[in-house]
C-alpha cells in the first residue's frame, strides 16, 4: 500500500536481495577482521531496517541502537531509522519516542514529520483492530449468555 507522503518512502521501499547481500558481505568481511567501521555498520543496519522481513528489522534496530549508544556524533542519523524500524515492526510507542527526539532537534525535518503521520495512522489502525476484536469478543459472550439463559428457561 504506497503512501502519498513524499518523504516516507523508506517505510515502503526495500533494497533488493542483492543490494542487501552486498551490505551483509561488507559487514561480515569487516567483522572477520575484527574491525567494523561505523559507516559499514550503519549501512548494513539501514538496509536491514528497510527489509520487509521482521527478523531483518529487529537486527537492524539492534545495530542502530549500538551505534546510537557508542557514537554521539551519529545519533541524529540513527534516530530516524530507529523510529522507522520500530514503526515497521509495529512498536509504535518506541517509534514515536525516537521520532519525537529527532523532531525536537529538527522540527522542520520533513522525513520525521511524514513518519509521525504514518505512526499516528498505525496507532489508529491498531486501535480500530483492538476495538473490532473487543466487539467480537463481546458479541460472542452475549450469544453464549443468551444461549445459557434459554437453556435454563427450558429446564
């Protein structure tokens, strides 16, 4: 489902498997040499977060959190992708937290503004699904209660 938000393309566009594999190979090569550069780690995390596969997103968020904690100078660029990764995984509270941190630093950041809209839509969608489930449970409970009452009346 493509969005009409011009700056939220990262939420929907993944790298090809070949492109992600290039980033993975570079990361693993540096890992084997016991020295992974921050840029290589970031590039690989970025590719993983953009993936449609949840396990990739989880790994990408983990790597971004490591960079965020260890590299004060790289925190700003990690914030958007941490928010994006959590959004794609459905962790809307964490997505909102990281996105709001970015917006505090850069209120005019169009990517973060459009991601905020996507997060808000996700929260609303999750709320509607929750209400539908609760309504379904209530309906089933009502039907069971009516059935029990009818059975008791018949006896």
